[in-house]
C-alpha cells in the first residue's frame, strides 16, 4: 500500500470516496493498475445487497424440494406468453421428465 506524504494524497474509497482516516479499514485491490480501494462500510453494504439477492432467489416453486407440476408451469406461462398453447402444454412435461431424470 502506498504511504501518504500529504493531505492531497490521502487514500480514498473508490465507492463512497471517504478518506482512509474516516473509515475503520480500507482494503486495496490486488493489482496495481488500476488501483482501487474499498472501505469496510462499503463492504458491509455490498454484503447486505448480496444477502437480499440470495433471499429473493429462493422462490418456493424453484427450491430443490419442490418441482412444479405441469399444470402449474402452464398456468405461469399463460400469464406471460400469448398463444403457443401446444408448446405451453408440452414444455412442462419435457421439463419435469428431464429434471427428474437428472436427479
């Protein structure tokens, strides 16, 4: 990490731009070019965002223990796809048989 010789060279977080003196910890990127820094507060915000995204990703219909029935898949597709009834009827069957075979 580079040393500071004056206030104009104070290291700052690349995200929130707080100075090294204003945060508890300033982490440097592993490479010299481009050199980036992130403070412990921004890391905490990033972790919170990632945890929220993981919570949203576990939809009840897609969890490992529950495989949707073909009628449920067709009903879902009816809400978003116009027409193509033959495909909407055959695709859930193909999906469930392929998924069951891979277990």
